[in-house]
């Protein structure tokens, strides 16, 4: 499937920070395994393999990065639990485009879970510093507040080293609600997965792309009731999925999946009342 697209004068590149695995039951919530395993197989520990797909948006004036993958996880136990495989990394993928960390002007985090914000920072000698030293990190204020004060349910998803150094370095750009970050690139708050989860909409003329984050993590989650058990507000996920997928179908949007290991980008079509992804733009 597509990993690169052009929207008039904007170029989109889907870069990989590797692969990891999560429990299949948690990824599909109340959907029985007998159904979801037809689409994506699990290993002997019931884990399914997922991608860590980060989006680079190259405009004539700016370079933007949406989410930063899982980063350089050093804890062997953590790496084993999540079966982290990084035959490639986000920084290596950037390098293949001829981009250095210093070339990124904005980093947009859909939310601050460890598999979306792990590459925000890196180790430098004895310190943890922003990976992208010249970038403003665009985060919903409510998401930031939830991350720095997690509850018993959410604490395991937020790793402070992924985001606290951003504040210390003065790189935070906290926003509230929908906002245009640069011309043609805006964030929309969806809620659902977390209270302040945001997606990224890129619009150039009549061409539109939507980076879905964890609202619809893979192409297997296009069915409205197929929700993650990780969603804190599942009914909000349902509402936003229906709303955005209807527009994507009618307006021929390019959809970008963060966690699908095979389907990176594609256009939504309906065949025999079933939503699916194709590479062809109508």
C-alpha cells in the first residue's frame, strides 16, 4: 500500500519506527477473537503485530512530523513484553529523505502514549533532551495535563521521559481544540481513545489527507463497532469514526493509519456495504 503521497505542493511520507505487538483482545475490545483473527493473526501469547507509522509533511516553508513512534526503549523487559522490533527507526527513515532532526519545525503528538511519543526525546550523555531541537511540540493542553497527572488506569501508558524534557527545554506548544498549525495543516480533537486525542487533517485545494492516530489505528478497525479496549471513551470513538469516515468516503480523503503494519495510506471505498481501502483515488 501507499507510503508516499503528493497533495499539490505538499509531500507526505509515512516513515516507520519499527514494529511492536499488543494483545489482540485489547486491540479489538468486545469483538470476539473468532472474528478478528480472520483479519490479523495473533502469536502464541495472543499478541498481534502492529506498525509504528509516523507522518512527515513537507511543505514549501516547513517540515512537520506527526507522532514519533516508540523511540529507543532500553529496558529489556519492556522490549520483550511488547515484542519491539526496530530493524529501522524513525531517524534512519528521516535520513533516507535527506532530513536531519534539526530540519523538523513542528512535531504534532496525537496524544502522549509511549508508542506515539517515545521518539519525542533521546538520551544525550546523562540527560534526556528533545530529539528535534528546533521544533515546537504541538500537544493538546488537556492531554498534557492528563499525562503529567495520570490515574491508575492510564499511568502505564505515559512515560515521563517522553514529554517532561520538552517543557524543560521550552519546546511545548500547548493548544486547546482545533487549530491550524501551518497553512493547510490542522488538528481536530476527537476524544475517544483519550479525552483530548487529536487527528491531523492536511488540505491542499480539493485534496485531503487525514492521519488517524488511535481513533482508527488500523484498516481492520474501519468497522464502526470494532473499537480498542484501550479506548477510555468508546462511545466518543464511535461518534467520531462515523462522522469522519462518512466525510472521507464522500470527499475521497486519503486515510493514513498509524498502527497498520501493511496498509499505510489509502482511499476509502464501499463495496457490498463494506468499507475498505484502495490505492486508487477516484
